[in-house]
C-alpha cells in the first residue's frame, strides 16, 4: 500500500476531500521526522512507537581493497509496534 492508497482510503471512508487528507498525512510524517531528528520519540498508543536508536561504533571490512574501516557511532530511526498492533497482525 502506498501513501496515495492510504490517502484514497481515508478520503473514501471519512468523506473528507483527498487534498485535505493528503495535507494531513504529509504534516503527520513531517512532525514524526522532525521529532526523531531532534531525538524525541513519538508514541502512538495502540499503534506503536517511532524511536531513535544509537548504533555503536564498529569496524567493517572493505573486501575489494582488503582494508578495515571504522564506522562511527550513529543514530537510526526505528519503529516498535504496540502489543495490540502485533496481536491484530498475527
């Protein structure tokens, strides 16, 4: 399912025009991205949590040059589904 499919489904089921739904969905995604960029987790009760995880520094290998490189500590976004969400999917 794509973002356009989600917008169409919300618009169809609620009767709100597609343009308004698209603006709302875009704003939601922007708020989540901005929050994660500022190290703030987003918790949606009954759905899940968008969280920032920190990956530790590690050593990797460049196989073609047969050298080792150091990958510095960095942050990645992650999604952890709520228990209710997981139970419904299963």
